[in-house]
C-alpha cells in the first residue's frame, strides 16, 4: 500500500461526522411558518425555531407553531351545507314539500 493511500485512509477515519437537523423558523408573535431547512447541529440561531422530522410535511398556509409544536389550523373559506329555503319532508333536504318565499 502506498503512503498516500494509507494517509488518505487515516484522514477519512479521523473526520468528524456532520449531524444535520431540520429546523423550522417561525414568527414568534403569530406562529406563522417562515421557512425550514437542514442545518448543522452545532450552528446556533438567534431566531425562534423548532426541530421537525425529515419525513414531516409542512404546509405554511394551513399550519402554525403553537406551544413549540406544528399544529393545523382551520383555513376553510367555503360553506358546503346551508339550510334549504323550503319545508322538507321529515328533514329530508331532497324532498321538498313547498318553497318558502
């Protein structure tokens, strides 16, 4: 074995393993998600963040950070059911007895 190869093998075993973690930055007042990325574990951040799993899905529009956890919030803007403007038979909205004015 050559000296260069032996030295290279020694250097690879001495390397420190870089441990990454996935951090999610958020607005501390509102809890809104700003962004998320993988960062070396030794790097310090001054901004508020939480740690999340690599396989966790993040939806900034419908999720907020509450009590240090990522939580879903209700952002529905549609109304899927409204009471019918008619008299119905035995609370059956598909059978109309008569229309109301």
